[in-house]
C-alpha cells in the first residue's frame, strides 16, 4: 500500500510537471514580461518537483535498507542461537546441513554488499535495483525460514 501511495504521489508530481510545461507553451503568446515571469514560475515548480522526487527516493532507500537490515539481523540471531546449541551439544549438523548454512551465509554477505551499493543508485537505476534487492530479500527470508523449519 505504501508502494502504491508513493507511485501515486510520483504520478501526481509528474502530472503537475507536465501541466506546468503545457501552461508555459500556451503562454507563449503573452508579452515578453509575462513570459519571463511564467518561465521563472515554471522553473521554481520544476525545482520543487525535483526536490520532492529526491525526498521520495531517499525515503524509499531508507525503507529498503530497514527491510534488508531486519532480514540480516533476524538471520544473524538465529545463527547465533544455532551455533550456541551446537557448542553446547544440543544439536549437530551433518555435512549437507552445514553446506546449506554456508550458502545462506553467502547470501547474507551478498545482501550486505547490496546495501553498500544502495547509495550509488541514481533515480534512473533505482527502480530496477530496488526490485532486485526486494526479490533477493524475499528469497533469503524464505531460505532462512525453510532451513530453520527443517532443522529444529
């Protein structure tokens, strides 16, 4: 729902921007002084829209970062508990289970590196990057859930 609201907000901002550009073209028949005033107003509106888009992008980045960190922290906590049980002799891992655990740790490390890449994303690359990371987080969460369900 938040995603839909943000997309609507973004769409509304784009609609406003397009409307302002249209007004600028229509007003071309007015006097030079009025045209100059309109140009300034439009430039200000465009700047405002760009600022709002930047704020929305920052908000989305922060939200995604929180989701990734939550998944990583949950996994790390479960791993810590598992390792504690192994050390105390309550649990043993066979080679297949140990291999699965190592694969999940590798996925965790990949998600950490994706977090570091987040700051480098531009407005143009953000949508694809976000979709990829959200997919990776969902897959990681499912893997963790399945692993710990099967290794109680």
